[in-house]
C-alpha cells in the first residue's frame, strides 16, 4: 500500500466507503464507514491472537493514516478491537527473525511501529479509542494516541516491552502516558510489570468513562455523533490547537492560534449553518440548555 | 477607561476602595475591597442575563487588571458572579454587528476577550474563582485563569464557542484546560458540546473543593484570608515562579528562580515579622502543628 | 565527604554494602543495602526531631547521590524515614546563624538544599519514596523527586517555607508539585499554609497507593523487587526517557530517544536472559498473564 500521492489523486473522486475498502482485505483489520461517509471505524480483528498486529497490519495502518491526512470527508475515526480485547501489540511471529544484532534492521522495524502515534496526532480527524481487556505495546500506544478514550471494566494497561528486557518507554508511551494519567502512575507501570486497571485509568483521567462491555461500541458511536455536531473546521482547529499546546506552545502563542482559527472557522459558511441550527434547536427545546 | 499610566500616577495616593470605585459604575460589574484594603472582589452582576459580559464589562476588566499590575496594596483578587451563575461569557447583543466578514474587525473584537487571561496570569495577585452554574466561553476562560477555584454543586463547564460553528479552543481554553483537568476531559468537552459537571471538575483536580451554594462566598473569603497569612513578597514570588513552570521552565531554571526569590523575599523586613508571628502562634497553640 | 572521582576510583572494587557504609556514621541517616547489593535504602533517622536534616545530613546526601551517579550495581533506591514521619526538612538549629543579610552566604546555603532534587532526577536508579506524617520543605522536595511514591494514611504535605515569610515555591517544589498533583492543588497549598492530606494525594495521583502504616516498608520492598524484574538497562533508559519528557521533549524526539534506547537495551545480552525467563514463567504459569 503506497503512501504516495499520485498527481491525479483526488480524494473526492470516490466516497470513503470505497476508498478505504481495500484495507478490509488486510488480514487482522476490519475497516468501514458510518454516518453518511463521515466516520471511519478501524477494528483490530484477530481475536484468536488477542488482536496482535502483523507486519501487514502495520503497513495498512500507515496507508490508512496517510489517506486520512488529506481526507476532507471523514471527520471522526473510531479505533476498536474485535472480541474481548483491543490489541496486544506486535505479533512476534510476524516480526523480523533475521539472526544476529543487526541494529539497522531493528531500527527500521521499530520505526514502523513507533511513527504511527505521530501520524495519529497529525491527521485532522479526532480519534476515539474503545479500550478493553489487557492492552500493551503498540496496541496501547495507538489507544493512547487517540483524543478521547472510553473503556469497559475489563481494561488494564501495561508497557509490555519491559517484559522482554527492554525499556518501559516504548512507541511514544513515555510521551503519552504522563499527559494522560500523570507522572506517578506512568513511572509505576513503566518501571515495573504492573498493570493499571480500569478504575485507576478512570481516576487518573486516562479514560473519560467506563461503560458495560456490551455498550462500548454504542458509546463510541454516540461520541462520534456528538463530534459531528461541531462544524467540520471547528473540529479540525480544535484538535490542531490542542496538539500545539501538548507540544509546548506558550499561553500567548496558543491564544493567537486560537484567535485566528476562530475567525478562519467562523467566517466559513458552515459556521452560520451550525449557528442557525443551534438557535432553532434551542427554540424547539431540542437542546437541554439555553447556553 | 484608559490603561495608560500618567506621569503623576501614584498608586498609593488613594486607597484601593477609592481607586477601583469607578468600575462599580460599569453596568454588569460589582467591585469592592475587603480585609483592610488588601482583597479586591470583582463580581459579574447581570444575573437576569446569566452574567453575560458586555463590551463595557470587558473594557472595565482590562482597566482593573491594568491597575492591579502595579498595585502594591491589593494582595488577593476574588472573582465571582451574582445570583445562580458565574458568567456565561460574551453578551452577543453587545457584540459588533457590522455586516460582512470583516476579518480585521473580528480579530480585534476577539483580542479584547482573549488577551484578558494573559493579564490575569501576569498580575502579581493570586486570583480565587468562585465557580457555579453553567459557565462557558470567556466566563469560563477567566474562571480558569485564576490560581485557585472553589465550586458549588451546580457547576458545569463547556466551551460554548463550538456551538456556534467555531473551534472549542477559544480564549485560552486550549492552554488552560489541559493543565487543570487533563487531556482526556479537555478533548472530550472541546470536541463535543458535552459538559464537565462539578463531580468531574473535582475528580480531575480542576476545582479544589465543592461547598454548598450558600457557603461559596464564605469559602472564598476564607481562602483569601489564608493567602494574607503569607508575606506579601512570598505570595508574589510564588505566583510568578509557578507561572514560569507553567510556561515550560526547566527544573534547573525553576530551582534557580526559586533560590533567588527566597533570598529576595526572606531578606525583606516583612519576612521576619511573619516568622516571629508564627513562633508566637506556635507557642500559644494557635496553629495546629509545630511544623 | 568528597564528590570528586579519584583516578583510581573503581566503583566495582568493593560491594555497595561497604562503599555506602560510611554514610551510616553520619548523624541522622541510616543507609543499608538489600537484594544482593542491588537496592540501597536511605532512611532519615532523627525521629526525636521529626527527622529534620542537619548540615551533615545534606552533605551526606550529596555524597550518596554523587556515588550513585556512576554506580553500576545499585539499581533501585528507597527513601524513607524512621518513626512516625518521613522528614520535616531543614533542622534550623543546624542552619547558618551568621548575623545580617549576607546574600551570598544565604544563596550557597540554599543551593546545598535545592540542588539535591536535580541529583535525584539525574541518577540512573529509580527512587521509591515511602511517605508518612507531616512532610514539608526539603523533606517534601526529596520525597517528590522520587519516581514513585507510596504513603500511609498519616501523610500530609505543605510547603513550609511560606510559613517563614518566604515563597511557597521552594527547593524545586514549584516544578515538582504541578507535575504530581496538578495546578489547582499546587497553587492552593503553596499560596496558603494549607495541607494536602493522604486522600487528596491519592486522588490527585501524587502517590500510587496508601497502605497501613505498618505495611509501608514491606510495600516499598515489594516495589523495589518489582523494579528488579526489568533488565538493568531497561530500568535505566526508562527513567532517562521519562526525564526527557518531563523536561519538555517533543513527541517526535521522545519517540526517537525511545527507539534507539530499545535497540541499545535489547541488544544487550541481559535482555535475552530476561526474555527467556519470561517465557519459562509463562509456561510454568508463574506469571498471571500470557501477555
């Protein structure tokens, strides 16, 4: 799957349901579109292997994220797992088995897994992760690269890599975890083999809410719909502005970026449509609050 | 209200209760001084409009904060709202209604609202926000620009701007919220129209405590008095040093700033007075701990 | 105690139990080694003075941390207090009593206390703090400089310095506290004389868990053993990578540092040993999870 953009490539030439269909043919992934071509679901789909990811799976994720980068139709992405788990990360049976310590090969193998979190943060679509079961390694990294996380009570998370004699800081976990569950919990699970269970994930703020296992998909669907209530540009600039702050933007520069983005988004015709819809819904009592 | 400093301006020439009195004449604001001219109360006061802020109100806030910047008498500021709410942000009836997408006008309108959080963070006085009811937009931004927040059980917060087709990251919210309630909750409420209620504000650490609605002012008064226990310079350098860390100071530079500030504050005569008072109170059993 | 490294200094020439024995002779400190020379325990030991630290104690801490910096045998450090408290910080009876405001003397006195947190963060060994009782000042600073914290129910923390007319931001507290318990709680306790009790320390994520007072040492011992399960290099790179993120590393640079560290740690023979042990333990059912 190439990530090049041919000259004739026009993302509007076919609907997302067709464009992303080819990733459905990849073993271990289910990919489909909902909400009138606006929400892309990506589901890890090797439940007999705890949804471990093969090399083909990583390649497909790169392909999907490369397409999402300039996709002007898909507005929200939902990331989930088939069966009882989300993903247990790398399938070691699919990993490079070349003998000997060839550091260059090891480096590029690792980059294939470790650069995906950057791509998740760079696409303009907010990502919702539906977390459940034991999640480790790259599976955990991608769940945490999302913007919002919903869990079921079976969730527990751990580094995974440190069990193999490596560091606990693996595939962006060292950057993501402190932002999501604080420094103490991060240090505890990355410096030991311990697990952070659903309750501590909730208490530390890592997940927004915990719902019964059979409601997890529904809750993700509801969150995606709620995101579609915003204007498309409003959604995009919100994710981009939060990224800038996560990367260390000063208060002053964050305010300036917000100011210009508000005028940029607000002067787009869609904003007026949203605004009118809001006023009508308020008048009809369809939204709970007059604010 | 001018923010210029005339050559003859001497902040000590009249007491704060007189200096800030003119802001009481502004529609929608109540401003008064307590604790022997040391604590300034600012109260949004248009309860029939959920304390929405008019252009005159924003202008007055700029004027107040400009005066506080070099005010050597006021040591603590309390920010609150009349009636059942704190503030619902911009009163749209007072906003610029010039037709057409004049981006320059929109930009300077927005700057009037968005630069106030920077001024709240720059004044030497710690600010205590008394949060209640539904708070959105610039109202929320100013509540979060405070150093400490106390809430009553009616509190719930949301961006507001995204309901109008704009981004959720508005008036410094994208910089303030992640620091106060973490990334997951921030992303959830800025990427949807959802509300963060009092319980989640407490759990995430955004507010220090929740007290019954009829105790909110008392609790703010108590917190202000507790701050007056510190030496004046001690209070100032604490806020300034925390600002530097919030803006990304390294551990090494933060320590150096603390070290010099401690000697600066400690060699001021007031420090010895505080220290003596502490010793007397310990001897008389007036403070709970010998530490 | 010199922190110089003589040319002939070879950290392997004698076991840690002998090398660190001299610090046991310092009044107010107990220092010993556990787990086959791999875990160093440092215990504040002046319970009749709430484990306040004398000048000799600070000097010894500098000496210990200087030795740990290049110590290739000690893998984990446990920091604790004798009796009912951890440490109440500086023993003022031991502080410089030179009359008059000699700022240079004050500065270097302060540096002796304030540079230790940097050394705690720079040594390659993760540090576990066992927190209890009322902890203030440099005692609090060192407890918070650890990687992981366990508490008993008697814990409560406060700045201490602000009680003496100084700022609340003291000895790295302004840098450490916001990372560990969030901005609201930090501002509240540094801008007042208030205490953060064990329950709020747990809720805010500052401590990992609260255990009964008589189980605190056991829990620290268990955590240290859990850390020894990782490969030695895995442990080191995890602490170092988390430090880089705490100091503001971008997501991209954090990932690059992780990638190279994983190959560095993974190609060390110890990693293969750990990996084999893991596989055997999984087969024998000795570890709870197949992941």
